[in-house]
């Protein structure tokens, strides 16, 4: 995170640039995207959760305030697509990709701080996208709408469905234990499997027109996105961990089998785009986020199966991540690499690339490896102040039925509090403000 704080800030408005080359030089436009501002909010909240460093929390508080004051459309609700340096909207359209990741950033910030205003914005954001962005016939979501929430494109695509599950719904469930978020996750996974999964191949497709007719007229439309297939299998595993419904396990492992067989290379690289009916036809480059998802997917598959071969796959995948994406020269992670591990594009930021995926990768690798592989305790940090609500603290941002809270300190004072063993949440004493340190094993 220091690389971002030291190199990526626009001195005019104090926000992170949206376009940065490998050496952190700004190269295109000065607009900022609220959905991506929120991704940085996710990152700095996560950095505080992992380290307890006040500087990360201070930055998260600053990002939250700026996002709330300048990213939100006070006339029509929802999040602007982009704003200018003065904080006025530049492009007011409503894109569910940006709105979903605005909620994702708010969710991690809420998980760390229990800030009441953050949870209120989450609820308002969800209400407006459900009211205007959802197809009432089947419960799926559109992506592109006008500022006033009139539909501008009836195409159905992957992101408005599963990105809600992976980006914030299951994190919200883990942070609140509110079944509303779990039930919504189940609905969107059903939409994905019922409508986006190709019955002939089992792969998750990208784009559909009216009546769920797959768009197949061009060669590009015949490609599948491996990252989105990984995301689907990974979230199915997460749902199985919560519900013990073996349908999710079966669907996850069926898709996982295809992924490891046809999309994972001996170099440790994950393919990005691949022909749906011919796995020998694929792009020769892959982006940072697909490799990050692949690492976490390997570990979750190991956790689900206890098969050591998935640990060996993880070691290869993680080694490729470290060698091809982590920039040991200039810091940060690079945009894309060839499948042989050479730099394709070294950009540190583009419109949809921020610090987000690298920090989620750091958090989940830390938790998965310690809790599921080496069986070591983890320590996480939270903060309570006058802006925090009185909900119980549910400290583990993943689902693990065997995790046990070992110790809790608040403001440096040790609290002997017996957690609610059923949901692994903690009722903190009234007025217990300050840094909260929780150790879990």
C-alpha cells in the first residue's frame, strides 16, 4: 500500500489516479471512478484489518468520506460512473459494475469499523439496484442504465450476477450473519447456473440477449472468461461451506475439474480467454486478477477435498503470481503477463485496475494458508468508535465452521468474552471503543 500512497495520488484532488504506467506515471485523463475509489477503500480497510496500522485506517476514513460526499447521486440515488477533479459528476450513467464495487468497498470498511453510515449506504445502494437494475421475471440484473435508472441495454452479462456474490454479498453475510445476504447469494448463483452455464460444455458464458439467447455471432462471443468460471466455482465452494448443501459442492467440483484440466498450465499460469468448444484456442496473455483468483481457488479446492495435488497446483500458481505480476522493481502488481511469465503490460492502474485484487489476494491467502494448510492462528484488527453500531463483531471474513476465537483485546485491554459459538460473533461491552485485536485459530 505505501507504493500507492507515495506514487499514485493526484496532487490536485488527493484521489488516486485511474491510469498509471509501470513506473507510476500518470498517462490518461484526470477523471475518477467512484466504483474504483471504493475498491481502494476496500484495500485500505483490508490493510488495517491485517496490520492494525492507524495510517491505513485514517486513509480508509478519508476515502469513505470522499466517496460518500462526491460519488453518490443525491438526485436519483446510486453511484456516478465518473467524477471530475472538483468532485462533480463527469459521466452520470449508472453501470452496475461500478455500483457493485462501490458496495464492495463499503462492505469491507463496514466489516472493519461497523460504521453506521457505511451500512446505511450499503442498504440504500442495494435497494436502488434491486428496484431498477433487476429483471422482475427471473431475478437477474442488467448492467447499463441511464442516470435516472432507465434501462439502456437489455443484454445480460456475468458481472452483475456473480460479482455481487464475490464482491460483497458473502462478505456482508460473514460480517453480519444476516440471512438476507446469503439468500440473495443463492438466488444469483441459481441465475448464473440456470442461464449463464452452457448446457453442452458446462462452461459459464459471458453475454446473452433477450430471452437468454446466447450471443455467438462473433469469434469473441464464442470465448469464455476463465476468471469468471473460477469465480463461479470458488463462490459455489463458499456457499457449500456455509450451507452444507452438497449440490453446491458437486457443481463446484464439476467446474473445478474442467478448469484444472483445460485452463491451468504447467507453468502455473491460468488462461484468460478460451474458445468454448476448443481448449487449444486461447489468448496468450492473462491479467493479474485471473491469476489472483486462481491462487485462492486452488487453496479453496484443497480445503474442500483435502487432496494434496491442489496444494501443488497452488504452489505453481502462486509462484507464477509472484514472478510474473508482483513488480519487484517499482512496486505494486502489473496488469498482464504472457503465459510464459513475461511482462505484457506493466500498468499499475487502468479504469478497472486498482489496489483491490492484490489486497484481497493478500487477505485470503493469509487466512486460507494459516487456517486450512498450516493450522496456525491468525490475528485481525478492527476499530470501534462513536460512529460504530452496536451489532456483534463477526471477525472472520470467510466461512470456517471449525474456527475458534482465542483472544480479544479492545483498546489494549484483554476481554474474556465467550463468543457466540453458533455464529462466531462477539458481543462487545457498551462503550468499548478503540482498536480491537482478535486472534482466531
